[in-house]
């Protein structure tokens, strides 16, 4: 496990010098700004008096939600009451120093706050303004509240997930939030690169439903080309057989022979080459038609040896083969650990927090933990001082936020 | 449906002037370079004599796979025999003009081709070299063949997807390829931005397993914080009730009341407020414990009206509510159409191809179809001429590729 102690003296990241004012909360927006922060941007999370609701979600240890910690590493926190004139004034001053503003409010909320696209451009020419919403910034559903589950259902994703028996199935991760957040980060960096070249800012947006739609891959292509609506096929592959989950002596294995060449390698490694001319096995089309029989024949061989035997033998033969791991297995896997995908990060006052490592690797300016996830408002003083506030004003803003207590300030995607 | 005719005269995209040499094939790499191309980069797809295998997959109309077309829009194609000295020489000349090289070969293949990181830097100082692999560029599994299904099983994703009855379930889209491809695009653009500022190139990599791990969200956080391994919960939410799929008079609806405030709005809209003090309903904890009963009581009300009734009424009440659509429903949805997420693109010689629109929206330099997906080798002449090749040499390279016929040149993630 990689031990990470926050260290601001390490080499600069990809987005060194980029300042992001992050008005987003919960998941899609904070995931976007986590990417930007991991890439080296300075992300200032502007939180309402009650804090990002995710601070109260998931399991907390020593007063810190590990869910919040994972999604908010490398960020600073400023707590402001945006329902007061002074709070809004501080936010506007902050935005005037920023390269990027990110929100995931419902469309229209920023306009009501006086921070629509025109206002933001006036505050800071050349700014990038990135929004994430459920359904897009326009259109008939624009005012509906959005949520990952709704996007999974609406986008066709749930209809493709599951089995014939299960019916449409939500997946266990908030996939539409995560996809949209990653898209928003990509769009933001692309717009920053353009701004560096042209001096011009840009309005960028991503949506939960649009992101999932763009992940339709062969299913969408098949539907567009044929008009046939693909069904959920569970662990089978609609166009290829054999393919799927097989039962070894001590557990299940995934086998994915995606083409005829790999299929032949599989049959050789299973010592089933004599079936080559069997009418059920002759062609992929025949095997798809006789999938139950084909899978049973193969499974009879697979069940004679262990998972680890087949992983060694089949992969060596060039057949993609793996194990089915739960999270405990995944985070104990030597390959996963070799990629530093499990990190333990020191959070002063809250102990060491385990979290997932960086999915992107860079040779020159690797992602790193520069800062632990911030306590609510922990950077008020330093950020406000940079904006020219004196100690008394800083204290007044903090008192204002404290008084505002649990006032809400919009709804997030 | 948005009609798109390729048009190179439209305003420049985010990545205007960036040249990408794309050695990738099948899915993860081409999805990465599709993003770069959609953002305005010039992507030159270098294909082996037999072409990207995806050209032969999925349903073809007028000689064109719509699956290939969707993932390879906005790219050019150069067909080269990389097993010949002349083919490799042309590739090296091409790389010397590039800003980015992308591959998804198994780690080590590029080194064997003489195109490892050092060689690429020598060919073009400041180049960005982006690789996508199954498991990462190092580690104990580095030489295993990789595939989306394997990554879904190994990363813990399958163990979180499904129901108690179904067991671990692969999802219907090649999620690990798509996530890794999007990460690779993000890493590439971030590295380009850094290069613009520092002049320094970079090695960037993403992996199918790492990408999915990074999408573990609350499940991973829960496992890290408690040591408890989260189980697949189907359409339920492990921590919240009511939440899930309910049956209206004419179909199913998704209802996602993620917190107590929204739950109260739901109960009011269902006219079930009198249950507030019922022992089964008093707290979220009680409702989770009595989920079956709670869901049944709610469903008794839901089944009395239609899907469209509840979508109107519950969303108006502030409760995220949606329909479950298959792809036919999704691509007929007025909101989806309003976002131009269904495009029909003219492919000269192959008719009009329907495909998914752009998930990212930009105010200044929107993504657009500048080029239809290329025929194999359709840009050999123009690209090679730019490199200084004469007509005879261009013809000789084409003849060499033609002769090489079906030689393979590596394995892709």
C-alpha cells in the first residue's frame, strides 16, 4: 500500500497554476474537480455553512467520512454563507482570481445567484465555466431533479444491465455521476488548453444521461444499424460463444475469447481440439446457437482444476482469463497493489485514510496527494487573506456562515 | 435528429493543430482518440494491412460497420505494413510530425517495434505518448492478455453488479474499455497543456482495471473504512429506503429519494404522510430494515397511476423520478433529441450512419463531425505526400500493405 503524506514540495502537476473555484457537491462535480486537483490544479471548494452533504455520508472515522475524503483530496475548503451579501461578495472576488468555475446545480440556479455565464465572464474574462447536470442545460426535462439512478434508467443503461430473469438493473456504482464528472474534467482541460492559446474562455457542460448514452458502444451501433433493441445478456456475450463465467474447482473464472483465433487457443489449452468439427462447435454462429451445450462441455473440463491453474494456463496460451474478485480481493491483488491503486493518506486530526489511488500515470508530473481532504472552512483565512480581507472581516464572514447554520443553497446533480 | 455533413470549414475545436498518430485498435484506444478527434485534434489512424479488427465487427451497411463508424469519426486512415522496413520508416516519419502517439498494444510490443518511450522522444522531442493497457505498464500481470470482461471481474465491479440471485454480473457495455479510454484522453490533454507551457513531453498511461477501481465510490470507501465487503444490491440502495424500481399502472419507474427531505416530499406526494409515525417508517434505518414492507406500501399507491403521471407529479414535488427506457426509448426521448445525442452522419459511399452525439458541449468551439469515419487507407496519399513521398513511393507502400494481407501486428487492450 502506498503511504502518502501531503507534500506541497513535490514536482508540479499537469495543471500547475490553474485555480478552480468549485461550487459543486455530492458526487459528479466533486469527482470532476478531484481529477483537476489530482492533475495539479488548485481547487478551492466553496461550501455552504452546513458543508458538502457528502461530509455526512458513508462511514466516518475520527470525525471524517472516508467517502468525502476520497473525493475531495487535494482540495482546499472555504465556507461561505452565499445567502448574505458579504458571502456573495467574497465569492465574486474569489472567482475574479480563478481560471475555472465548476458547478453541478440544477440549471438556472447559478443565474438566480447572479453568477450566470455572462456574469462570470464579466467577473473574469477568459474564465472556463463547467457545469454538470442530469439532462443537459436545455430541453424539456431541464427543471427536473436529477440523480444517478434516474439517468441509469433513462439512458438505456439499466435495460442493458442484468439478465433476462432480473429485468432492468441499476449497477452498484453511481456510474452516470462518475462518467459525467470525468467528461467534465476532460472538457475543462481541453478548454483551458484552448484558452492558453487564444485567451478566450468557454462554457463547458456535461450531463449524466448524455455521458451514459455515449458509452453505448456496440449496443447502440447495433440498434442504429438494425432497429433491433439489444437485451441484457448477463455474463454471456450476445455475439460470441463460448464467452463468460465458468466454474473451476474452487471458484469462478471469466474467459473472453473474442475471436476465432483466441477460441482455437482456448480449445487447444482445454484439450478439446477434437470438437473442432463437431456440428455444435464448427462456427461461432453454431456455438452461439448451442451456447448451453457448448458452455457445459467446456465447464466439464474447467471444473477439474483450480482458478489459479486456469489463469496461468489459459493466459499463457493467449486466452484472456481472470478471476472474479470482490473489493477485498481486488485491493489485495498484487497487480493492483503494484499500480499503487491502494493509498493510505495521513489526515491530520483524523488518522490515516485508505483510498483508491490514481487511475492516470504520468512520467514527468505524476498525480500525488499534495493535500488531504479539507475540514469544512479550513482554508477560509488563507484564501480570504489573499483576496485582501483583514482578520476582522475574515472573522465576520466566518460568524455569518456559522449563524446561517443549515441554510441550503441549491440542489446538485 | 441532428444531420451532420462533414465540414472542415467550421470553427476550430479545442485541440486545433494537435496531431495524433493513433496505433490503437478495437475499443479503448479508439475511444480515447475519438474524444481527441471530437475535440478538434487531427487523428491519423495507422492501420495494419487488414485494418482495425472492429471494421469487421457489428452490423455493416453498404460495406461499413456502424460500430466502427461511431468510434472512428473525425479520423483519417493510413494503411501501412509495419512488418516491412519501408512501412516502419513511414511511420517514424509520421511520428516525427506528431504531438501525440496513442497505442493500446500489450506492454512491450512498442519496444519490440523500436518505438518505446526513448525512441519516440528521439523521433520527436516533446511528444506525448499515451498507452492503454489492461493492468498497467508494469506489475506481475503485465504480460497477460487483457479484455474488458477480465477487468470487470478482477476490479470488483462484477461483484457489485447484479442481485443476490444473479451472482457477480458483467455489465452490458464494455465499461472498463470506455472508462480507460476517457481517462487516457483526459491524461493526454492535460499533458498537452503542460507541454504547451514547458516544452516537455510525457509518458501517459491508463489501464482498464485501474479505471474501474477508481469508480468504486461509496462502495470502496465503505470497504476501506469498515472492512465490510459491499454486496450487489440490484435496484435497492444499501443505505437508503425507499429507493428503487416501482411498478406503475403501465410500466416501471425509478424513484431516488436520497435524503430525508426528499423522502418527506415523496410521502406527501403519494398522500402517505399519515405513515410518518408508523414504526416501519419512522427513520431511514427502520425503513431499510423493513424495506419489503415499505416498498409494498408505496407500490400500492404507485400502481394506481401511470408512469407519465408519476414522472410529472413526483418531479414537480422535487423527487427524482424517471422511466426505464431501452435504447429505442432513449433515442426517441425528447430530452435526448434536444441535446443532439442522436446524429445522422453522411458517409460518402456508405450512406447515412446514425450514431450517438457528443457528450461534451462547448459554447465557443463545439464538437462537430468534420470527417466521417475513414475507409481503410483512404488518407495514405495525402498524408504520405505531406511527409515528402512521391507518387511512386506512395504506390509502393500501398502495394506492400496489400501484399502483407492478413499479417497481424500486435494485440490490443
